[in-house]
C-alpha cells in the first residue's frame, strides 16, 4: 500500500475534546473521526485494527465449536416485553417506531433475540450444546458518552450465547468460553485480570469480567495475590469487623444542633464513625425505602439493586418534603419508628449502643440497639469495599487497580428461556428450559485498552498481532531514483510474501514522515536513505526505535520471519 493517495488525515495537535491518551492518539493518527457525541467513524487504519481483533476473536470462538451468525441491530418490542426488560432496561435503550407505529429498539444486547431465534428450531437435547455468536453493532444511549470509543453510544461487540440441557453442561460451556477468552486476550497482548463481576441487567447466577489494567479505567478491581481472589468493587465481599460490647445501655435522646452528617455527629458526640449508623433515604420505583449502614462506610448501589431486584435508574434520592412524610427530618433519619420500608446491612444488627437519627430536627439517639429499639429487613452485605479491607479468603489486605472491562461471561441459567417460554425435549421426552450463558467482548473498547497499555509520548505502539500494517517503508528523498526504486522493490517483495506493507512515498519533509510513522505505531520500520545505492537500509522496531543497518536481502528475510511467527 502506497501512502501518497492513502486516506490518513493525521493531526499535529491533540484535539481539545479528547480526555484520555487513546482518544487523543486515535484522532491524531487519523484512525477515527467523531460524527456526534458518542458516535464515531472508523477510517482505514482504525478499521484494519478492528478487523484484526475480530479475526482473532473468530478464530478462538471457532476453536470451541461456536457458530457465527449475524442478526439485525433492530429488535422488536414484543420479545423485550416477554422478558420483562422493555420497561426495566432503562433510558440507555434507543427506542424507535416504524411508519406503522410498531415499536423497536436498537439492540443494546441480544439475550432475547438469540433465545427467540432458536425457539422451535432446537427441539431436542440431542442438538445440544449449542454456541452461536455474532459481531454486531450495539447501541446504548449513554447519559454522558466519554473517553472516545471507550464509552460510546454505538460500539462493536462480539456476543455469544450458549444453550445447554442442564446446569452442569452450562458450567462446561462457561469454562470453554472462559478459556477462549484467555486465548483471545493473551493473543492481543493485554495485561488483564479475571474478576468476579456483578450480573446487573443481564441477570443470572454468576459472572466474571476480563479487565484490562489501566489508570483511566472506570472500573475498580480488588484482588489478593495469596488467595487468587479477585472481584470488581461492585461485587467484592466486604469483611467488616464489628466492635462488640457485652451489655446494652439505656437508649437516650440527645440534642445535636447542626449535625446532619456522620462527620458532624461523630465530632459533636466524640464517638467514632463506626459507632454511628448512616441513613440513605431513597425512592425505589417511587416508594420510600431507607437503608442503614455503618457510619464509616459507603452504600454499594450494585449490591442494593441486586437485593431489591431493580435497576439503578429506578432509584432516586428522597427530597426533604418526602422525608417529612415519613415522620422524619432530612439529616436526622433513624430506624426507630420510621414509617417506611427499612433495610439494614447485617453489620448494623451486630453493632451495640450505636448513634442513630431520632427523626426529630437536631436530635439523635445514643445507645440504640437492633431488635430492642428498632427492626428491619436484614441484607447480608450492602457495603462498598475500600482501601485497607482484607481478602475474605486469606485475610490479607486487598490490592486495588483500575481497569477497562473488555470482556464478560454470564451464567444466565433459565432466566430468559423461562420468561420467553422456549423449551426443548429432554432425555425423558419432557419439555425443559434451556440453560443459557451470555458472553461478550467489546471489540472497539478493546482498541482503547490496547492503546492505553501501548503508547509513548510519540504515539501508538501496536502489538504486531493487531497492527494496521506490519511494516512501514520510509523513503528519505522520493526524488532520488535509487531510493524510490529500492523502496518499491522492498514493498513488492514483502507483499508477495504476505507481509502487509505501507510505503511512504509522499513528497513530504522527512521529519513529517518520521513523526507520522511514530504516531500511527507500525511495529516494523525500514528507512531507505543515502545508502540505497549500496542496497543498504536501516531497520528498527517502533518499540525499541534502534536503527540497525541491513542489506536488502537481510531485512526482507528478517521481516518475513517475524511475520510468519505471528500467532
């Protein structure tokens, strides 16, 4: 490929809109262009990277016997209503109508679509297990699209769905996909961790996430090297030691002026935050619910959503007027005689002689105790993990890192086959629900993760497995006949040997050419200059950037050997 006419609109400066390194470099390297907020076009170089990632995904999915299909991005409302997710999925779903007023959505995911696809087609256990997947565009109306293609409204995703005859078979399929994902991310040269995740909107019994480590990652993971424990901060089990007291003291009402926060009441009464109980006043689907947790901790919304079986968009904070209707006051809400649903983190029930709001302006109770003074629903764990917490398996202090979720696997169980009433005949000739798994890889998001882990102050450093081109040939002076002739010979020989080549034959200053090749990150580089008449060139790699003089034959042999050994 010769660059003179290639569409590669590079930029000299970082675009103002770009916040993170990968977004800046993708724009500067002429690989993407913004169409609208959270919507991007992929230009030739960027699109080649996308296709290479897709091919690696295909190869590994095919190895485990998965079959690729392609379904429409437009999904009918009816199947989502059957599963109960048309209303509950949330505002992220793009909903549209056709000219006949029939409603559809632009698919944010495809559990319903795949389940209805096999309805009536897979009739017997003899046709199982089945693993089908697609690489398709997904749509989610993100409230605040950001970080370029890392959190966009339109993105490319591989989603696979497994259908099995039993729980045990589902687990076997889960492990097969797990191994395939390890192979995929290893081939992509990503530094990643596998962690227990929150099943969230997908539902199901268990899930794991593949997290590419990155300081810009929106997700936080915690892990323990000793035990191997790893989980997202939304999923991590919190080990919280309650300081116990043997006897219960008498309940007392105290005047606590201007003490609406845990910090204020702790300071005023001279007690530790862990001896106070924090109230979170919420509306769940329009109904008042107050959650109580230890005062030195934060509420984990993902755990609360799972406990209540609701989505986060169905939860909002109560205002002062709503709190008054509960016979309480904002900043002084407590569990004693509160007129609404009360949910207690289990640790609150174990605490003795604690400080709680009195539901009276500028008053708190001290020495409140569960069961004697207040009651409520008890949830096992509603707390957010934090620095200093210990591993539930080893007792060692957990380590924390940020990361980008590039893949996830879910054990769906029979959630969707039951809600959509999709069955098969089992060994006994009875109708049984399919045991399902849902398995996704963010193709475009993976591009972000790879760049975040592979860059320097000059540009991208592509791993050779997914680079746009294997080698770039830079001609110092295109008006020098010997230089351009040697460069074209190298280009033609390498192409004939299945090496993907860019030939920079542009009539540009050599500094511009060098800057561009560093920016776009092609891993292997040949520079054709003054020694072209001697059939000598300079070879370097984008990563090491050390020039080595080689003859034409030597450099051809070396590059062909490197490319042949790409796995």
